[in-house]
């Protein structure tokens, strides 16, 4: 049984109610927000085709915040809602392959994956060593 890709908006909330009583920690069955950075690379492809493919992927799956691309690699950043890191990573690892055909993505391979929780993402940004917030949203060349 294949799990459908899920998506979330970038809302202003704190990631949703994690359940339980104060001090109990997150409810193991509750979903959380995870910031995903997926890096892919392969043989060079025409930039116009790479851009069109990433725009199609973003159109089909509006949870994508931003994509950066060159003729031989790309980076996709987005928020994923999942029960735990393992679920968020599994969805991310399927994203490129499952949409290669429908979005006409280049036949590149996944070469990097980072999945961090919302608190860690915001802590990194606040301390100045994490990725800057994904602005502007969309598909952009490196």
C-alpha cells in the first residue's frame, strides 16, 4: 500500500497541537511539521526544461516553498506534515521518483536529504547559521 504525499501550508501557527498535557511531550501519534531540503543531480539538461519541470511540480504540489536549480542539479525546500522524522523522510525520498513522469523531471538521482523539525529550523535561522527563510517562494536559478 502506497501512502499518498501529504502537504501543509506555511501557516503562522506553531505546527499544530501536539496533543497531551503540558509537560508530557508530543503525542506519538500526532503529526508535526518538518522542514525538508531535497537535493538532486545528474547529467545536464536544458535550463528551460528544468525550470518548467520544477514549476510543474510546484503547481501539482503547492506545498513546495522554493526550488533552486542549475542545468545539472536542484534543491527543493518545503514543509511536510508527518508523524515523525522517518515518515517525513520516506515521503521526501519518494517525491522525485514518483513525480518524474508527471512533471517531466530530469532523470536525476537524490544526492542529499535534510529533514529537521520546526523548532530546529527556526533555531538555526535565529542563530544565523541555518538556511534563510524561503523567500521569495517559487522556482529560481542558482
